[in-house]
């Protein structure tokens, strides 16, 4: 490579200096002309958004480059966060907040005749995740950069993210979410970082001498992984970390022989098949082809990420000796579990490391976060499928299992049942590989995501593993990044807080405790209520404009937005709606505190019951909203296509947060934290992080109802009979009968019978019938409290003031201290690029 005649570093320094001082509007106009290639006569609103996005990215690139240089210069230990899901949402607003330029850029654009918020609407949500798992990963990336930690996020560049949800005739309809339809200004393609990922083939054994053998994985079908990078800036510093997404490319474009004889489809078949790997998030897996594609995705992701991690390490190290001291890999749920086996394959087959040393390094490098209490959600893969797709990895799984079970036997001699429970292979008609067990065995740390969740892991889900290696298990309660969920989402409230206590809370959320002495102050309460009312008015206007629903901001805004699932009990909330409807009709002259109930969330395409519950919600809404006796007091809205950007509108406007999952089923929840941070009061069970929210905000500032996790277990152990509750409570019976007998769908009276059959005849697995009466009583307390606005406002302030624990900054600091042992790296922007 020729040496540049110009002093490139000097030019870079000059360009960066000029960029840092250049007025934003100038950069915006240059990008419009020279990058988007438009002028004011031809530019569309989307072009203006792109120009603004490129101008903002320009401000990040120098910091980004310097950050990566500094990590190499200091040979820092780095955190690699592996997650198949990242629900990042829109980047523009968050990047401007973290750069400290939101208000300046907004003003500069306004002076030029542009509305920043309107331009940001042209950015699609990067919906590369399904719910809390992916949103947590995005919050972690923000906190790692803010804490100046050398952190990398690895994910998948799905061409189609989580589906776009439409409601047609009350039913959920799924449409493709082609978020990459238009240009993504935040990403940079990295064609220099491509890695082969192999599938199928066979394993050959060859002699190493001294009676030992080596193994080659041959005759494979390779696919190419190509990197795309996005910048993740820290708040108020110069750190910009890398979020790397993998896209699948064919190892060969097309078969020329097929093409020349006119078989064009056959000619490109391999290319199309290869690139389906990153086509869609969560492919339909009810068929074997779907299951195989999902397993392909997981291995593709794991292999590409590990190759990249080792490439980065090998740049400055000649041996593997320091690898566990320089690399920390966090497995976000079981989806990247194959990383454990893949690293062992690389060590043993490619680097020729002895087994004991390879296993020691592997377990020191990996840590595992469990996100589910539901046993059915723990991944298991058919041995036959793994054998066909990844034959060498199955051999390694069996060898890992053999050695592990030897240790279990020493620890618990004669306990064959324990061996069966702890084995990585589940025996049965169809043998399965248990990915949760693999993650635990291959990691030095296993954490739950709330205190309650971790307790259940230790005592129930992974009890045998906890007894075997109790030192591995720890709790890391989830959090949220308050930069997005307060500073960006709730500009009015964050401005009031800054004006009142200063801005230190932006990097230390415990600073919000300074609001506690003001919780009962009449003047401050008045300002607080004005903020909430303005947010509610904004949201009501949005709902009317977007969905055609007219909702009064004077109503209680009662909100449940989250993934649709039976355990989250949207149905219990709806049963309260039906009860309220009946009450108003029976007692039209009684005082009833007006309430607007908002639902939002997507049901998995194959989840029939969750989709039927959506239809029931929309059917109830149609009746309630059009009944002259009830529409002035009760309103129900289903918000289609729930997303990060929609959530940023919802949380600031909410009065009441519904966190009503059956105790012992929700691992943590993070929506509960976002609502509380924005001043909504929680009605909830003692489930997940609700337990810790109650501890922080105080019992007087939260509405708790229903059984706790132990009581649920005890009820089921005694023999839970939902019919007893049905016959004992006439109000409950009326609600169930109305749903069962077609009151809300007279044209198809038995449509909702599967819902009520599940409650009455199939055991009511999530105990809605048992908790109904307690939930109703709690909702009456909510309504009574809301009529006393001084008390309600004081409770709202106390919730915000005590949210310090629920920042991901605190969560990440605990990961650093207890699991990763990584030092922060300050980035000095003198741009010494030597």
C-alpha cells in the first residue's frame, strides 16, 4: 500500500475541528446537497430527515474513531453483548440528547423553517426485537457508552423486523416490517469484515499421534456474514461504542452453467437460500424448515460474532493466554448458546488447545442472563436437527455433557434422576439439546433479572444447578436508560426537574431523591399536574389524529402496553372493563371516575389465544365506546403497532400503569419502570421487579393486589378450581357469561368461547378468576385516590423521586463489579491518531 503524500492525520484533525465548530444548519445543508444530492426544489421531507441524520452522524464519527483507537491503544478488556434481539427504536433524538445538542439543533432547524420532531417521524423504528429482551439490550448499550465502558453490541441485521401490526375487523393482521426499505443513514457497511459460517457437511477424524485424534468439519455449505455498524454515543462524554449487526450473503452469487442454459431461478437459488438467514426476525417455526432456519440464524450469529471477537483480540496478542482477561461475553438469553460450543470448536479444532485449557477459558469468558421463568420458553433443539446442520457441534455437546455429568455424579453419587434433569441432552422419543443447561454449564455467571426471578431460578427452574454451583448464581435487576425514557420522551417533565434540582440526575438517577421534600408542596404539585395534563392533551390529540378515537384528557389514562400473552393478563384488565361497563349501566346516576383504558401490544403470529384476546378487546371497545350510557365515562382504545416510538408518547401521558401478570411468571418487566419514571402510578401484583419498585417507592405509593408467587404455588398445589370463584362471585359470573355467550360478538356468539373455556374448564393456568375480586377492590382504591388530586400528585412525585435504582447505569455497574471486571476508558478528543 502506498504511503499518502499528505499528512493524513493532520488533515483529519483539521476536518474534525472544523466539524465541531461548524453551525449545524451548514452541515445539514451540505449533506442535503452533497450526500442526498437534492436542493430545495427537489427535496422531500424524507430527504430533509436524511440530511439532518447525516449531519448528526458527522458529529459522532470522530468520537467513534477515537474511541476504538483508544481501546486498542490501552489494550482494554472489552464487553461483548450477544443478543439476537435489539429493540433500539429511532436513533436521531437519542443521539442528539446524548450529544447535548437536542435543543440547539431543534432551534437551528426551526430558524431555517424545519420542525425537528416532524423530521424524526420519517425515521423507521429499528424493530430488531420482540419486547423487553431487545429493549433491555438497547438500554444496556446506552449505559455502557455513558459509563465509558469498552462495550460492543452484536446483533442481527434482519431485513424485516418485528411485523407491522394492523387491526382489521378487530383482528390482528401481520404485515412485513421492511424497516430497511429506505436508506438507513446511521449504519456503515463494513465489507472488510466478512466471515464464512459453515453448515451441514461431515466430520473427519485424523490421527494426531500418541493415540490421540483431531477432527475436521468438511464438505460444508458456507454462508458469508458481513458486518454493518451503528454508533452508540454515551451521554455527556466522547465515548461512541459500536453496535455491529450481521447480514447474510451468499458465498457465491449464482451458478453460471444453470444461467447459460436458461434456468435462471436455479442459478440464483443458493444465493436466495443463503440470504434468508437474516431475512426476518423470528421466522415461523411450526414447520421443520422454519425450525432449521431459526437454528441457522442462531449459529450464524454466534459464529460470526466469535470470529470477529477473536480477530480483534488477535490484532494485538500473539497467544490465547490473555483471552479471558481481555474478553467478557454476555449471552442475552439462550439464543446465542451455541457460542459456547463454537468457541470450544475453534479452540480445539483450529487453535489446537487441549480440552481442559479450552474449557477453562470458555467458562471464564462466558456469562449467561436468563430472562424467563416459563419452562416452555427455554429453548430445546432436536438432536437430529443439530446433527444434520452442525455435526461437529453435536459431538462437542455430547463431550461437554459427558464430562459435566461425571462431575455431577461425584457431587451426587447414585442420583440418576438428577443426572437426567441436569443433562444437556433430554432423553425421550425425540432427543433434545437443552440450551439453558448448556448456557449454565458453559458460563461462570448465571443471573436473573430481578430479585424474585433469581430466587425462582435458584429454588425452582435451575434448582439442581444452583445446588451444584451456588457461586455462579446472582441477581441483576433490570433497568432502563432514563436518557431516552425521561430526557427525550418527556421533555416537559425533565425540564421541570432540571429547573427544580439541577441536571445531575441525567447521569445519576438517585439525584431524583431531591424531589422528595417537594412531594407535598402545593406550588410544585401544581406545576407537576400541569406537565401531566399537557402530556395527556398531546397524546389525546395524537390518538384522535392517528386512530380517529376521541378521548378526553380529563379521564384517568389507564394503560397496559406490552407483548400480548396470557400470563401478562390483558384479559384480567378487560374483565374489569366489562365489570365497569355493567356497573355504569346498572347505576347510570352514580358517581364514576371517568376512565380511558389503553391497550397495546403484538401477539405472536402463531399464538391463537393472544390474537383472540385482541379481538375481544376491540369488540368490547366497540360496544363500550358507542353505548350512550357509558361513552361519557368509559373509553377503550387498542393502540395498533406498539413500538418504541409509540411508547415514548404513551408513558409521559399515563396516569395508571397496569403490571398485573400472575405472580411468579414475569421475570422483571421494564415497562413498569418507564411508567413510574414518568409519574404514572402502578397497579400490579408482587411479580418481577414490581416487588422492588414497591420497596423503593413505598407501600403507600403503589397499588398492590392479588396473590404473591408463593400463594399461587400453594393454591395450585392444593388443587385450584376456578369454578368455585365463578359460582361464588356473581359479578365475575356475569362478566364471564357475557364473553362466553356472544354479548360482544352477536354475529358469531361462540367466537370467544375458547377464552372462557380456558378459564373455566382448562384450569385457568394464570389464576385470573382467583385474583379478580382483589383486582376489583384495588381498582376502586385507584378511582378513590384519583379524586384526591393532592394525594395522587404526591404519590406520582414519590414514584419519580425513587426511581434511582432502576437506571441501567446501576445495572451495568453491577455487571462490571460482579461479572465482567472491566475498567472504564476516558476518551480525550485531542485526535492524536498515531
